[in-house]
């Protein structure tokens, strides 16, 4: 992974001097575990354990959430075709009951105490080495070419739905499930037009479907999960749009075209929708109209910022080699990362729990504590 960082020229970037200092300074590292395999995908944490996946190996690592002490490692029998022989991109772990779920082509349910595989769900219709997982309303949802709802106790299918094209990115809100999908160009694995679906989570019954037409095959459509507000569903597309639909009817409300890919997806913080992309800017749009509210560089001479934005309570977290915490008005609460600052080079999106920010780096796994900031 070091070669990836070196190729971008970003490992030694300094903090943007235009950033105002955080209210109490930048966070300190609460704990770290050296791991030359590097972090990969968003980690997961609850009150007792933090689970990371690593790069190029099909391995999940569990650590004590408060101290970073090792708990267990689990090597997964990942199907052929995964990137680099490891857990595929977007294979972020999550937890339900006494299980840790890791999507890695097949969906693996691990005993949270030991890391032993309790059950496996195989999607025969999946692309090799892909898939996401969502826990919502007491069910587990996973995707292949179809959308599946599973019983978490044993992984048995409760229902499955063929959306007519490739399913992706499930997210839940109340009794509703929102899922993206993309057509396949006939005779290829190239993605075409995209769609956004609203479904009843209990049964998979479709409530509405909205189209996200693309300018050319493979050059558009949704890439990350939608963001849901009390009245809207927002989605970012690879061809540079952020599109808002009515949450209950699917009617189009507004479109903001940026001209740059929105690989970082979109997340809602208060009255703004925050998105990132390869131009290196963090962009905030008025969630009601789509108008630009603010736009700031992630760091000087920013490169691509393609990790998804994470919003927890009143803070949006953006990570790509550094991690920054933003307020709704664009103020930077704090920044951490950068080799020339004597700090780690971060690779994964963060996960926020227990007052800590869990994040994987180029050479280790970390928990940051913003409450014990250096002045």
C-alpha cells in the first residue's frame, strides 16, 4: 500500500494552513495496533470490540474497543475473484446480536467472542468478491444480482427480490429499505443506467422506483448508498450529480451537477448534504434546493477523496490519508494524519463509537480520542 500513497504524493501533506484550529486542538491516538497489512474498508465497533479488515488478505481482526488489545483474527474462505485475494472493496463489517458480519463475496457471520464462522450465506448470483451488508429492523440485508433479507440467527433467507438489474447499497429508514441498482450492458459486466428503489423492509414489496440515466455505459449511476432525510432521498452518481427524490413518492426534487465524479457518495449533516470526489473538494449543498452552500479543499493541492463521508450527530468525517471533522457550516473541528506531522497515513473511512474514532491506516489500526485533544 505504501506505493499507492507514494504515487499520489500525499503521504507528507501538511495541514491546510487556512483551517481554523479545532475547539480544543487535534485529537490524540487513544490506542494503536501496528499491522503492516494495513486497514481496509470501514471498521466496526461496539461497546467491547472493534473489528477491522486488512488489505490483500481475507482476514478480519478484532481488538478490545477501549484498549486495542488483540481479541482474535479470522481468516475467511473468500471466493475467487476478490481484489488482491482479500476481502473486496466495500466489504465493511457490522454487528448484530452476538455476531460480526463480514461481506466478502459470500456473507460470513462470525462469533463475536471467538471469530469462529457460525454461518455463511452464499449468493450464487453475485459478481465475484462483491457485496454489502445492512442490519435493519431485526433483519440482515445483503446484495448480489438480487436483494436478500436474512434471519440473523442462522442466515436463512426470509425473502429475496430481483430488481431487474444488479442490486447494491441498501440503507434502511423506518419500515422502508432504499436500494440502488444498475443495468448490465447485454453480454458484458459493464454497468449501465442506474435506479433507486424504495421497498418495504418486511416483505421486499416495491413502493417506487426512480431512474438515474447515465451518459454512457460505465460512466454514471450510483456508487455509494443513498442518504435519507425526513422528506428526501439523496444519491450521488459517478458522472458527477447529486440527485434528490421525494422519500415517499420517488418524485424528482432537484439535481446538482458538479462535473466531477461523486465517488465519495453523499451524507446529510443538518441542513446540508456533503459530498466528495476526485477534485479533492468537500462540497456542501442545501439539502432542500441543491444549491451550493460551501466548498473547501480537503487539503492543499488535493487529490481524489473517494472514501464515503461519515456523519455522526453534529459532525461529518472525511478521510483520505488524513481524517478531518467538519461542522455543518464547513468549520474544521480537527484534523489528524500525515507522515510529516508524525501521524499515521489513514486509508479507510472512520467508524465513530464510544466517543472514539476508529480508522485503519497504512501501517496499523487506530482509535482516536477527540475529547483528549492537544491544545
